[in-house]
């Protein structure tokens, strides 16, 4: 393979090769009037309250069933904005690339990121590229920042859960984490298990339009549903109970967890959300979600029980009728998952 087919240290020098890389890959694939100016900073028009987020992506492998690091980085940031009720608008992307990385793979990743941006109706308006020596980055890392506009009257927060809230998940959980792990471990199923990477802005917009009584939205990424529910319980000072029988899983996710000794509740998701909705509005929100591609399997899995008398807890009602505590995951059980 010719040297020009791979990333060189000189591509990060700021000179001619840097310019050529930016123009031939990022400028070509992600072209839009703001990015095309190639200024030191993007000039944007924004109104009202804003949501701003940043996320770094170090997933291994960088190509996996259902997506790649490019799609993951875009959807992950868009979804963080959407969980605040914001309309995602603008994204920046920083690439740290290892010397020797295949130029064709970089083009595929940039194309995936741009395709996801079009799907999410956002623009990539700024970026940066750095090249590091062999062995310093394990291929490619991507950091994305996002800006979104929060419509008037929308106030969503992890501290907003109240007793009586119904807890809804938008679909099967653990798909992303299980897809990465099964791919790493060479576990094969009759049906291919794919990551659920997807932008959720349109789904959230429909939910908010259907009900003013959505109190919390979260995307259960690292740490999965277990971590997300514990974070919300702690922030809101409430006890939460979910019904294990109601939690939707794919059989392949169950199989991966059984083989590797994992709880599906801790697996990462990249295209699902958890919603806390007032009981009076849970049916209309559920009906709305099920009309959307990314919410067609939405299910009520539990509810907020009461204000916590001491330490907030998350419980699961088991198939046998007993209750078990769902603890916050500890340590790095699933490294490089997103």
C-alpha cells in the first residue's frame, strides 16, 4: 500500500498535507456554508436558552455491526442535547488520528458522521485534526461538541423525577454494548446483533409535543439503564422500582450476557432513551413513541415509588415476586464501549 494511502505525521503539521487532508476529506464530505469558510471559529446565529455538550469517543473496535466511531460520535452528542429537550443545531468534531491510519477508513468514518448529521438535521460547522505517532492513539479518537436551542417552557433535568412518574424505555436495551462485546469475543448468533446507534431528536420532539408532563429524559449510555436510574434516583431523592418482566431485551443480548456473565442492565445503549412521565400522560407519550421508528418498541418498565426516606434506591421486582437492589455499577467493567 502506498504511503499516501495512510495518515502521515506530516498530515498534522499544519502545512500543505494538513490542508490537503482537511479539504479532501472533511471539507469535501461535510461541506456546508459555515464550514466551507475555514475560519478559526464558526460564526453562528442562536436565540434563547442553549444546551451545550461535549463527548469523546474511543470505542474499540472502531467499526462494529450497526455503525462505526463516526456515527457513534455524532449520535451520542445529538442525543445528549435532545435529552435536555433541546433542538440540536450545530456540531464540532475533533479527530486524533494515529500515524499509519488508513486514509480510506478515515473517509468512511467521516462519511458515517456526515450521514448521521443529515439524519439528525444538524450541521458540522467546526473541527480539528491532530496526528500522533504510532501506538499513541489506537487508530482514531473523536471528540464532538454540540449546541442546541431549548424551546421556551422546556425544563428537563435528572433531578425532576417525582412519585407517581411512569418510567418508559424507548426499546430493547443493551443492543450497543452486546454488539461491541460479541464482536470482540467472536460470539455469533443466527441473527446478527447490531448497535442501536441512532439520533433521537425527532423522537424527543414528538414526545414533548404530546405532553408537557415529561419530567426527565436520559440516554442510558455507559453504565446502561442501571447507572441511569441510580443517577436519577439520587438527583431527585426518590426510590424507583422497575419490573424485570417488563424490560425488553433481544434474545441475542441475553445470550451474550449469559456467556460473559453480565447483567443486561449495565450494557451501554446508543439509540435508546429513558423517560419519566407523569402517570396521567404516560399512555399518550407511549402511543406517540410507538409511532416513531426509534420508539416503536417503547415500554413502561416501572415507576417512581416515593420520596426516599434515607438513601435513594433502585429496586427490581423479580419474576419470583421478590425485590432486589439495582446498584450503581462500579469500576470499568466494559472498557472502550463508546
